C-alpha cells in the first residue's frame, strides 16, 4: 500500500469512522509500511462487515456486507462495479461519465491537514506532489525560470505529507494532492503528467476562488480544460502566487471537502440500502 490519493482517502475515512466508534479495518492486496502507519488493523478476506467501502474494485467479492464502490475518475479502470450495492462518484465530471446520481467528494481530515506554518509573503519554495518524473522535470525548469526553489516527493513514501506541505509556500499536483494542500492553506497549481490521460502535461494551472467550482467538477485534475503546459507557461502560473489565496483555499475545503461530511453521506447510503439510520 503506497502513498497515492486513494490510500490517503482510505486513511482519512478510516480515522473518521473510528472517531465515531466504528470498528474499522483496511484492506489492500499489497500491504506495506503505509498501512502499518495508519494504525488500523488489516482486514482478512472472508470477514464480514456491515459496510464495505470499495475503491478500484480491490475488495469486491472478498468480504461480506453492503458494498459501496467509489468511482475516482473517468478511465475504464475507475468505472462502476456492477456487483456493488451502490456506486458513487467523487465529482460531477465522473458522475456524468458513468451515469451516476450520487456524488461524494473526496473528504479531507482538516485537523491533520491544517496550516501549522504560514505561506510566505512572496514565493520561495514550491513543493511538487506530482506522480511522474516528466512532470517534475518540467516543473524544475519552470521553477528555474521563476527563480524559486523546488522540493519534490517523487519516488519517496511520505507518511507525514502534511508537514512536508507546511514546509512550502505553494504546492503543485492534481486530485487529492491539491485538496490536502488547500486544507493546509497553501496556494496551489493543478499540474501533472499522468500517462493514462490523453493530454500530456495537463492541469488547470493556478487555482483562484472564482475557479473552485469548475476545478472541483474535474476533481482538481484540470483534464477537462484540455490545457497542456510547457515550462514557460507553468512558470507564469507560479508567478500568480498570492498567500491570501491559501487561506481562501482552506475555507473552501472546510465548507466543501470535510471527511466528516463525506462519511455522513456514505452512512446515509448504507442506511437507505438497509432501511436504517447510521451515525
């Protein structure tokens, strides 16, 4: 179990449900140090649960219980699962792609991901949470043009990414990485080079509050914009840095992406399926 967006989703959701008094277990076919770090027990195939929250189909058919599958994207590997009791989408774009009515946005643990330090008055340190070497190479050139320092987590497991984020002024990435950085009151640039998207060097660029709704509909990947960046244009996005945007970002996350609200929605779906009310 690595440190990608889905793994962080599982960690945040598991912590929230345990805070409510639920007996929670995590499952992955490839356990590792990250799973150990969460502090949650490992589920054993064949166990039964009241509710199984499935991502990418890894738990389907392995556990008893009501299963709700979350579709995280628009590629075939992230499609709805016919054997699940319910399928939900993380954004409007994903819901439209798969014809789903229920949307549950990615929930962020806003107590863990908070501004321990403050972004600087001027941009000095950029953190890359990109998941590709090619994106980091382009971003390095963009930072050279902009005259700022680049730090990266590429190729390294980060069990305390919230602290790493707090060591930067601005964070670059897509999806979950953007949400976690926004929760830490950091200005963000949506950018990466994921091989499974048709557009190379994709992203929505520097995100301001008038772009929140559109960016959220795309789960902060920027793919639907069709934009493809180069080092020069990316440097221009970095130069839009304004620390006040970081604080606006956190307020947006608190209102729209709290893990508590996401957990409420999953439990509501479970209750509707079972005819129960869960808290």
